[in-house]
C-alpha cells in the first residue's frame, strides 16, 4: 500500500519566491511555534487518495494519463494570502492562485471525472486550489503573525503548468516525505506564425 496524492509543481522561480516569503515570516516571528513547509515540499494538491494498492495505483495512473490528454498547458500565478479554517481561528497558512481562465479548476474537474470512472470516490467539496505554507502549533499565541500574513499582498511570477505529478507521501518521525511516482505531460499549446509554421506557446 502506498499513500498517494496528485499535484502540480511550482516553477523554480515561484518556489524561490514562496520560500523567501516563508523565510521572512519565520525570521520576523522566530518566537512563534509553527511548522513551516520546506521548499522541496511546496506543491498544489489536485486530489488526495490515501493508501492504495498497486492495482488501484495502475488505475489512477491511467486516469491521470487520460486527464493529461484532455487539457493543454496553461499559465498560473501564486497569489493572495489566507488561513484555514478561518481568519479568526487560523491554524494553517496558505497562498492562493490567480487562474484567470479557470484552467486549474477545469483540470481538477477532468481529473475527478476520470478518477471516478476508475472507481475512485469523487470529492464532494468544491475544489479550492491552495499552497499550504505553515501549520501553527499555538494559534492563540500567534495573533501578530496571523495579522501580518493576512495583510501581505503576495504574488509570484506567472509560470506554465505543463504536467500532473503522482506523489507518494511516506510518514516519518521527522514528518512526511514525498517521492515522485510518475509525471504526466499536458498537451502542448500550439499556434501558427504569419508564415503558417507551428509554434509552441
């Protein structure tokens, strides 16, 4: 059995900017007990599956492959700040996304549909793309940090989403560790120039 989820990775530039933001908050509020997400673990989760066996993993791989053939590369930004479960009771910090054309939401919808065809339970809640960056261990002692995070106007550079990644999450004493099971390329966005030659956007 493997603990599995699907996700989108950030570009190197977006990952660096988010990591710098985390480092700034951590340095300014070093006295606050919080679990800050390390740079290599930053990702946008599409769907979490939990423990599944090899047969189910093969079914999932087929579903992700089919999903990837149905949607083209698209642009995305990491932007906006927020907290779960609410601003007044913040326990988890997150950064949101700027997805003008709704491509990320469409990707999630296709993935949910293809996974349902393979026997996986469809998520009942509406998809809200977010990047978890911290978990507060003492929320009631973190009011100034919470205010600072929610008042910040974070925005990364725009980057291209070009693949879906299937990850395994292994629970260890030091926390979870992620390893890549497989990567699945989305369709390339093609156009033609004034001479009729095909170009990749």
